[in-house]
């Protein structure tokens, strides 16, 4: 019994001496912390959500996000002059503005079909008079392509938002078709000529319209689409647009007002001989009466 007690007492004393050493407890703390940290990291890696779902890169920036992103880009874009190099271009004729001076308004009138018509856009040409690439002033969708309009010199129309369109007249070598999505600066056609404004030579007639009403493009260059959407239009601008649209229509020479006047002349010429013949009849009737009177006078004398 004493031997067992001696062994137990010796073991207990050795344990106590072991824990009395300075490095024992710090070593225990470090080992415990390492074990706990390893367990936490293992738990997080085993329960990571990305391991449970098979995400692909296209799910983050896929097609579902393309359309909203494109609309945002359109709203952030600013209108630009529809030419590749604006430094080489010049405006041959400005927009007809009712608020401008009389001199500026006179300079913005187009003489067509013996009539002066307000210019509902701006006419842009190169300083050297040569043709040039006509580019999209803003990203949008092609809604109209007319290659058989000799008066306007062919037409391309782009829609950028509800009621907001840009129009490019006097163009040739058209490179887009209806339904195409075009980006700002993309080449649409080449500058050409038109019957409506022959004096401008090789040029592009550029218009910006809101709800069918033409606005001054120079007022919106380097401005966003949002500013145009929020702008209020004058009633005079609406009337000017309607008048110009009517004047651009080709008139049929057969319906000219000069035709009745041409027909009247022959009628007048026919009436003149008729009246003359009526006046001559009485003179012929008077001769027999004179002869009769002379015969009666001779009978009396006899």
C-alpha cells in the first residue's frame, strides 16, 4: 500500500512541477488557438455558397443586362455633329428660328418651287466642297430609309427614344437598313445633293425632331438626350415645321393655275368675230331701206 501511495505522490509532484514551468501555459494557449482557428477555416470552406451553385460568368453580365445598359448609355450620350471631322465642316444654312433677328431669319430661308421655305434643320458641308461620311449623331434604331426621294436627296431616320428622332437628308451610298441598331459615330451614308436646296451643293441636311416638331440642332450639340426630352417646344416651331413639310411636296404641273387663262384666250378670239358679224347685219339691212326711199322719191318727182 505504501509503495502505491508513494508512486501516486511522486506522479502528482512531477505534474505540478511540469505546470510550474513558464512555457507550459503559453504553449497550451497557442495550441488551442491554432486548433480553433483551423476548425473555423474548415467550416467556412466546407459551407461556402459558391461551391453549392454552379455560377457562370455570363450570369453576372449576361444578355439580361444588355438592354438596360444600352438605354443608360443612350441617355448619357451627347448629340454630336453628324460628320467624322467637325473641324473640316461648315454650316451652309442655319435653322430658321422665330426668335432670331430678321437678317438671320432671311438667311435661313430656302428658295424652292418659287417659294421661300423656313429651314427646319441645318445644312452641313465640307469647306472643300467634297463629299464626306455622314455619321450617326446619337446611338439609335433605323426607322426609315428612303432612297427614291429626289427632292430631299434620300432620307435616313433614326429613333433614339419615344418621340425623339434624327433625320439625315441629301445622302447617297446608304449603308444601313430599317431595323439596324447603330452606335454614335457609325457611318450611315455619304453626303449628296438635293433638289430642295440645290444652292447648298454637296451637303447633308440634318434635323432633330421631338414629337414631330423640328428643333434647332445647334442648340443641342454636346447636350444629352434627357435635356431634349425635358425641353418645351414653341407653337411657332410646330407651325413652321408643318409649313415646310407641305412645301417639300412635289406639285403636279398639270394642276397649275395658268391653264384656265390659256383657255380663255381662244374663247375671246372666237367671240370677237361673232360680235363683228352681228354688227355688220344691221348695216346690210340699212342699204335696202335706203334704196327703197330713193325709189319712192323718184316716183313722186315723176
